[in-house]
C-alpha cells in the first residue's frame, strides 16, 4: 500500500486512514497502531517542517512485516537528514529546563523496533519496523 | 476527530486525537485556562509530540503562578508516551481505573 501526501499537517487524517486500511486488510494486531501512527506522524511532520526547499509530495509506503508493519517515508529533492543522528533529549531534566519540541524523533527512536535510512539522488528515505512484542 | 471543552467540576475534557494538526486548537483553548487545571484524558485516543508540547507549555505557564496541570484517567498507551517523555516526573498523573 502506498500513497503520496501534500506537505501539510492537514494530511495527517488521511495518513491515519491509510494506516487503518492496512491494519484491517492485513489483520495486523491493533496493539501496534498507536506506535505506527506516532512514528509515521513524527517523521512526516519533521519532513514537512524542516525540508522546506521542496514542494514535492511525500511518499508513504506501508506493508505487513513478518510480525508487524514496515513503513517507509520518502522525501524528494531534499538535503540529507538521518533521524538516527537526532540530538538526544534529557527526559530527566526538571520542568524549568524542558522546552516544547525535540521530543518527536526521540520518541520514534525509542518506540520503533528498527529504523533504517537511505539518501540517494537527493531522495531521503526513512524506513521503520514495528513488531508484535 | 479532536475536541477540547470544559467538563464537570471545572475539569477540561480532551477527546480524540491530539496530533500536530490539532495542537493549535488545543493551545488556543488552554491559553485561556488559569489556576489549577485538571485535564480528563479518558477519551484521548492518541497524542504525539505536538500535543506533548501543548501540555508542557501550559503546565510551565500555570506553574509560574503556583498551580499547574493534573492529568487524570490516563490510558495505558498515553501513559507510555508520558513515561518515555519524562512527563511522569513533571505532571501529577492519575491512570485510568481499568
């Protein structure tokens, strides 16, 4: 299952619809939904927010994996950005030192089972897997 | 779908999916809240980092005046997100009874 999405947060509801369809079609355990939704949203929002030099749509591909789901997001005509190198967040910091933002990629790296990054011909592709625990 | 409104006993009821598309709506509502704020999350199905940012910003503002946010009826998944984010150390959290 694959679909291209405009560079707008308004597309999030359509991404959720796509994910829902995959889970229903392939009878993927519903317990994985929230992590898949979270990781997909955070990576999509990151591309929309920071890859502002392009107006091309973002491709999202989803397919069942052996014990869960594999999701890829591809952004076209952009600079390299490997989410695995995202700056760590000090989640033990006191309230006065915490600031909104920065948590998205941290949560993705914490919650998915594996994540892979490819950059070729100005195409930035992130693939993650969420498995049944 | 996302809704935020005042409930009984001055609590604020949050329902649906608090994602990046809904964070502006949530922030606009919570910017009007003063004093101790109880957020009832019983019907909150999903929250992303954008929603966490709204909660953190509001909590810091209210803490500045000696109050803050209390999160009640927090389901298992949402609680996991709070725990991974370190929010369980920043907020008073009451899990859902089931």
